[in-house]
């Protein structure tokens, strides 16, 4: 998964935080999130962990515009984007991956990547160039002409990452991107996340079951439990946080814990 160089777009976007302030979301009276605040800077990887149903995917949906908060505010680079449509957020530099691919299954891998670039307003020639770069960067060149519907799950995840990067984002929100990857691909995936931060000048919010990946690549980690943010800190701080252990990690410890939702 760790192939050719990612493109250098460090100067395309201005600096500026991605922020959620006192964000809440209720579904038919049930609080999925309550007063959650976070800030992510470019050039950092922030992990988001918590038990099943803690609200992690809900938070990603709110930030990227796939859902609207019941209360609170989302900001990008100082702009209030709470009411923006998903496509406007994408064109402003927000990209995401999904737990289950969300690919156009009848289109080829290359076409899926090109379409993501075209979707944020790039010209066809630029979209083709970006697709070439990402096919190499994610070691998908041999699968470029294969229909997305014929891919194994781990390959779908790679293409999902490529589609997110095709928009040249300033922030990438990853919802369980390592799910389905082979053990051999996990190490190269971790390297890719670091390169998104270091070479691609993007901030990353990373949700994943694989706690070894979270502890390895994240600069900071946030912990959700029952829709509330209960802890934030470095991997070392989270590993030894008593509240996190009680709510999430349990007696098995962080190396074996998983999470979703």
C-alpha cells in the first residue's frame, strides 16, 4: 500500500483548524452525541476511539455534512460551515472515507478516483493526472481497470482512501479505513496515514478498530463514550487513563480493544 510519492499540495490551502463546538445530535429523543467539542490542525493525526455506539461515525457525518447537528457549530478555517451542503464542504477541503467503501461498483478503480476529483470541480486532465499519482501511491496500478464491484474488501478500502485524497483535501476523516486489510497491508497503511499528514499537508481524523494502528500513528487521541467526550491526550496518556480503561479498554488493555459506531 506504500507506493509512489503523494502529490505536494502543501500551499494549496491556507492554514486553519477544523473545529466542532458543543455539537449534539439526537435521534427520536435518544442522544447520540452531547456537547462534543474538538479541534484538529493540519499536519496532525487525531484518533477517535470509543465503544460500539459511542457516536464516532455520527460525529464524522456531522462534520462532513452527511447529517446536521441538533445543536452546536462546525467550523473550517474560521468559517461556520454548519449549514453547508456536503459538496460545498468537499470543495472547501473536507474529505472522508466510509466503513463500507461507497464506491461506484460498475466503474473501474481509475474511474472511481477520477470521478472524485471531477466532483470537486477539477478538469478532466487534472483528474487523470491525480488518478495516476494515487494509483501508484496506493499500489493500485495493477487494478486500475478492474470494476470496483469485483474488488476484495481490503482493496475497496484502499480505493476509498484514494477517492478521498483525489480532492486534494486539507482534512481527511477516515472511518475504519484499515478494516479488511491484510496483516501485510497494515504497516504500509500506517505509513500512508503519516504521509497524508507529513507530505500531503492534511490533518487526519482517524477512527479504526485496530488499536495498534491508532497508538502507532496518532499524535493525539480522543475518546467518546455514550456520546460524550471523556478523555483526550497523547497515546501514552490515553493508554494509562483510568476513565478510558473503565469505559472502553477493560481488562484486556488497549492493544486488544476494538470499537465502532
